[in-house]
C-alpha cells in the first residue's frame, strides 16, 4: 500500500516508509494515566502522512528510520490524515 492510497477510515494498512520528521513527545493525562504521545512524519515515493506514536513506540524511531506498519488505521485529526497503530497495529523498524 502507498501513502497516496490512504483515505479516512482505511483499515488494515500495510506499508513501508521513511521517518522524515519527528515531533517532541508530550505528556497527556488520559483517564488518570500519564501517557507520552508524539507524531512522526512518514514519507514514501507517493506522499507523506503523520503517524501517531504512543509511549515506548516513540523511542523506537528517529528521523531516517525506515518502518513497516502492519494493520494500521487511518483517521483524521484537525482536518489532516493521520495513521495510527491502535490496539492491534504493529510497527517494525527495518
């Protein structure tokens, strides 16, 4: 699958891409739990998309990393497409 093919609601996303940007992690309080969240910008030869990373997944990647996303999900946040791993998705650093 290519980034240009992704639309809101697309599930079971499988793709390989390069991390070309990384936000600083921020902490949020969700239901009394302190969580870390950050966005990484993924790029392939068809476009870019934001990947939402939580907790330990943030520490696995940096700019220049190549990743494989398996069973990801596309939604929108503030009118922009974003890819999330959700409960069942997986990210491998290649």
